[in-house]
């Protein structure tokens, strides 16, 4: 008997069955050895701290984590509401693509998300699958969407939050208004499949560049119009008609590849890595059979930041190298210092922004690079550099 069948037995409304009760009844139908395994797995799933320790120890690929989590979340969803109630697209499958972006940029996912701000945001979150998965990986998450235009008015996200005993904060924000995020600062934001639903994508990206250190962005792009006119080489945006794309009047701007890259540059971001999937040869703005998606990893040029890549540094017997990059986020110069093993700071670089190699990283030692203002009185950002343990 499946978990779904058990949820329906003896209940006119499956939503009345709690998740823990469903798992208990499910495990009672198993042989003892299998029951013990199921109970251990269930406890890990329901306990974010245990799951986080497991993830950090084994570090499976993000796409593998996404597949397992999506299956678990659907068990919960169908126990509460029928399938048509829920957002129909597989949002967690984007994680495999994000993993490729991170590999290309030589960045570690969890390290990027666990920055000095102590929080990340999933914007345009649908049912919140990604937000809740990120929380189970040990991150503090804000789930941000516009309740009136959300697929189920955020009721799905609230159901999942309760079922998972989650601490994710659910916020309703209209990005097409002159919105504010109440002074929040984020280490990373996820803006996946949202940009072409915005009336003013320039304003939104510019606003977010002052709010977040990094951004994972995906949006639909096009290489030609429906009548074959090429647009891929120009910085162009195509404005959709209200029923032209999927009969969805909330679809607005479809950028060419060069148009998207210029938008990114002009709104205060630098493009760290980029890839496209789908109809990459002949994509159009509206045809569902010629849909191309661009995925981008962005770093803010407005938020003061110092970073190291790679970090952690691959261990060597003698010395290893990492590239230190910094930006004060203003027109004013700054100073980068390094402290080795907690000792006195040494001047590493002086300029508003730049990059320089640190090719003297030794295993077993600690290095902290600190970005200050030009007077060396105000700490703007810092990064600890470690070596990979063998």
C-alpha cells in the first residue's frame, strides 16, 4: 500500500491526516528492518538540523537533492490538496542548471549562500519548493511573491510551511510597484522565471543590486521573431501581446541575449557565468516549441564585497593560489588587508575595485581578507579563505 493510499483510508478528507501520522501508519505496514530504515529517513527529512548535517557530510549533487526533495514535497502536497491546486511546473529541476553555473564560476553553492548577511531570498517562489529545500540545507530564507498573482495566492506555500514546521518567512511584495524590502540585505537571491513577468525589469534588477550580493537569474530569451527577423545580435527587448505567449497577460518583455546582458550590466551587476537551454538555435518570444531560457549567476557591483575564487583552495604540498576580487560599491577607493592565523593585518591592495592573486596560500593556515574604506576605519566586507582538506 502506498503512502498516498494510506492517507485516504478512513478519511473523507486526506488533508485531515497529519504528515507524521501518515508516515507512522505507512511504516507500520513494513517489515521491521524496512520500518526502521523508513523511520530513520523520515526523522531526517522532518528534522532540518539532521538533514543539514547529512547534506554537509555527503554533499550529493544539487540535482540529486532536488529530485529526492521534489518527490517528498509531492507526498505532502497531495496529502493536503489535489494536484490542480498546486503550481504545475518543476521548479526544483533548475538546481541542476544552477550547479553548472557555479562550476563555471568556481564557486561553492553553500559558501556563496552563507555570507555575512545571514539570509537568502527566493523571489517569485510559486509554492516555495526551493525556499523550503534551501532551509533544509541550513539556510535562513525569505519567500517573496505577490499574493494576488501567485498561482494559488500563496496558500500552497503556507500549507507546506506548516507541514514542514518551517521557519521560512513568507512575504508578499509587488515587484511592479515602487517596492522596498524594508532594509533587508541578502547573501543571494533566486529570481528564476520572473523577469519576463515584470513590467519594469530595469527597476527591479537595479533595486535588487543594492540589496543582494549574488543573484541566480533565469528568464526566457529569443534569437528571432516569429516571422524570422534576427534579433540575437542586438540589445533588444520584445514586448509581448497580452495573449501572445501562453495566453498569459502577465508575460511582458522577452530579451535577446545581448539585450539581457546589457540590462544586467546597466543595473549594477556583473555576469559571472551564463548558459542557455532549450531551443538555442532558433528561439522566438512566444512559440512554446521554440522556448529558450538563459540562466545567469550575477554579482552585485553596488554592495561592498571582497571574494576569493576558488575558495576553499585545492590543497598543495607547498603553496596554492586563489584570486581575490573586491569592490567598494562606490566611487571611493578602498583598502584590502589580510590577516594570517589571526595575526596583525598586512596591506594586500588599494583601489576602488580590482582583482589580484594570492599565490602563497598554505595548508593548515587561516587567511582572512578584509575590505575597508580608504581611511582603514570602516570594515566593508571580509572573506575567510581555507584549503581543501584531504
